[in-house]
């Protein structure tokens, strides 16, 4: 993660700008004072500004992800704030603000696009593979519960009609939830279909096992 040099009228003002730039607290930054504000004649303020170099202390992948996401959402929802949760295999960036809908988008597509961009940028710069989840006020949890109900409902329809049921194109994250939800049902098989980022999900009934279950 690269450092940033910032000038301001005072050192403290420069530090505040650095915190805003990285979306981090002062305690999470290494601050190096390069220049202090000079006093002019008779104690009046001079023209020379204070200058600092700020570098995040924390995990560089997290700092980079926060920096990129902060820049993007500042153009969409300036009042939004980002909190970070580090899990064993994932980094979760949760966005809070007064207008979550604009960041989520229809069926979460704006959120998926944000997550895609952040993952691409961070993994290009990182030495190891990093999985970053971008969330908006716990939308992911609500979406997961909805998709689980949808998967069960479509699975029952496939078994009842004995025909393949198709779920409209979804992101990899959403498809994974559907696949995992029905993984334990031996009477069904799920399969992604299509090209590109968004793909449909086929729920395919196993007619032999459905018949066997009825006979038992």
C-alpha cells in the first residue's frame, strides 16, 4: 500500500485529510511530519504549509480495498461510511449511509459490480489471493435468506413437475448460495448455465430417486 503526502494549513488538518483519504482513524496510520507551518514576520502566519506523509499500519489489502471503495462511493453517496470485518478467509467491507438503495441497485447488481471491481483491483496488487465481500447494511444476509427460500421453492417445483426449473441469471455469489442450499437433496441436481458474469441456474430433478422415495 503506497503512502500519501498531504499539505494543509496545520499538521493536524493534514492528518485529518489523511484519515479521510484512507477512511482510517489516526491511530491506524503511521504519520511522518515532513514540514511544519512556518511563522511569518511579527509572529504572523507564513506562506509555508504543513506537510505530512501518511501510511496505513494495517493489512495492506484491507487498506487498499478501503481506499478504492471510498473513492468510488464518494461519487455515489458522499455520506456513506465503511466498516471492516476481517474473517478467516474473507475481508468484509460493510457500507452504511442514508441512501443504501442506490449502492445496492436492482437485485444487488450495483453491489455486485462494486465487489467485482474491488476484488480485481486488490488481487492485482496483492501477492496472495484475497476474497473481499462488499455489503451494504447487511443486505447480503437478507439476500441469502431470500435465495435459500427461492431455492427450496424451486426445488420442490422441480420434484413435483419432474421437469428442470430455471432460475434467472445471477451473480457467482448468489449462484453459490442456491447450489449449497440444495446440495444435500439427493433428488435434485443444480447446474450453472450461460456465459459471462451472470448465469442461470438449472434445478434438475432425479426422477429415479424421486420415484424410489415415493415407493419407500
